[in-house]
C-alpha cells in the first residue's frame, strides 16, 4: 500500500560503513579550547603567555582536567617534535602549529603537544599525511539535513556540529597510502562484479556520493549495475575534491559561469553578526558585504547546523576575560576573509549537487546486499581489521625524553 514501507531485513539493508571500513577511531577530545585557533599567530602568543607564567598562575591558565595537568607525564605525538618534560617545567619555544579539521569545512590550527590534549588519538597521527584521507562519519541526528559522510585531508577532530560523536575512518591503515582500511577482499569482489579495477579511492568516492544516514550508523548501498557504480564514483570524486579544496585534482574549486564571491564592503574590525539576503545573494558580516553568495552556500547544513553560521561563531564567540582563549587577533584578519570566500564556493558547489547525490544514493538501493557480501566471505570482517596496524619499526619519544618502540 502506498505510504507504508516495511523496514528491510538485516540481510537486505545496505551494509554499514562500519562493516566495510572496519578500523575507526572515536573523535579527539582537546580538553582545553585555547590550544585551537583559526590562525597560527594566536597560538604562538598564547603559548608565550603560558610559559611566561609560573606556579599557580601557569596552572590556572593551563586549565587542568582529569586527563591533563601541568604535572602530567606523556610521550610526544607521533611525527611531532615537542617536549616531553612535564609542562610545569616547560620554558621552550612554541611547537609548530598544525592544521586540523575543527568541525565540518573549518580548518583551524592546533598546538600538537600531547601534554595539552586530553585525548589525542595517537593512532591517527601515525597514519596522517599524504596521501591519507579521512572519512568522517557524522553523528546521527534524526531528521537533520546534511551529508552522512565528509572527507578531509587534515587530521579531523571528528565531532559533529550538533556535538554528537561520529567516527573517524582513515582510508589507509599505514603511512604512505599502504593497506586500505577495507574489509579484506572487498575491492577484488567489487572489481569482479563491476568488470573494472576498483581501488581504495574509487571506494571512498562512491561512499561520498552514496552514503546514507541511519540510527545504526552510516549505510553504503552498493548498486548491481556497473554503470551506476561508475557514475557514482565519478560524482564522488568531484565532491570529495571540492571538500578538500581541490587537493586531489590540483585545481581550486570555482563556481560555474565565471561567478566568484567578492568583498563588496570591507569586513569591520570586530563583526558580531552574520546575516543573509537571498534576493541580493549577499552575506553581511556587520557592515561588511560579500556577494554573490548562492543560496546553496547559505543553506548548506551538516547535522542540521548551518555551516557558515558555525564557522563565523568559531571566530567571534566571546571568551572569558584573562583566559588564554581571550587572546586573539586585535581585528578581523584578511586571511579569514579569504578563507570565507573559499568556503562559500565550496558549500555552493556541494549544495548545488546535493539533489544529484541524493538521487544516485536512492537509485543504488536494492543492489548488492549484506547477504551477498557474507556469501562471498567479505562479511564479517576479521577482528584484526578493526585494530590499528602494527608499527613495530616506529620509534617515538616517551615521557621525560625516554624512547618507546611500538
């Protein structure tokens, strides 16, 4: 009867991403907001202020938690040259900040010092760097608009805008793009079914185009038609390239027809509001004006939260006076405006293709199901594929300068 649908049986439902990309990591937990900032200069200034303080003042500025205090003894993060003495004795220069994805489409800077981060997920740091990509599964929000899966080349924090924890799934289990993080045999199985070679990036492209949210986690329908698969991979490659700002193709995203957002009126030193005029396609930041801003960019949401509004809030929210978080630029930096123009372009391109992506995902249903994958020996994935790969040849500095062999 029309209007009534039955829930699919477990074997008929599209497989979960968790079944097909078995190794996943929970979100990072920074523990103290001052170690992240939209610009690297701010982090260096905060660091200098902290190490210039002593005793009780240093501890108060540090913002101790159950996981980290100035007396905590921890090893260095993989790949980072930072101190491992207890922070209470730290007097050295600021470590070089690194780029992180601090929420969807919001790359900021982080102090990569393990002594400052409550839960840093070292297993992710070991595999970060080119050509690694991270699939970030968004926490499920019933009825919320937005993609179920995002891709980033920067180390992701992994939390959804609504605050719901998601999962971080590296595309590769080892540095250098070695050993895809996929159920053993999956790529060969798909290659045989579709009559063409399928590699890890093809798989990631398909998931970007076809992933569906569900209470059980992100589901990935697999089509029976090879042409649908090819079309989805092509679409997903374009969407993924836009999400990582053209890093895959080497060409920065641009709006079609030669359109390009411009600053029509300079952003004031301290804008406090953001508003959108749909008729004029204008984004207002206080007295500043940016246009054209397509409606698709303004309306683009992740987890039900408007991305542009959250991006702005991360840069303008008031901080407690006297705290390290309160240290920031004296005026709105030009680089933030440049980043905003790029973000408008990215969101407009993604939003414009969302109907195409949704139609493809719906059309892929009813193809290869969990029963087919189980019959081929793909599911369930072996328990070892859910654990990080061993790195026995990888040496890291432990607490107080001691070395560990992992």
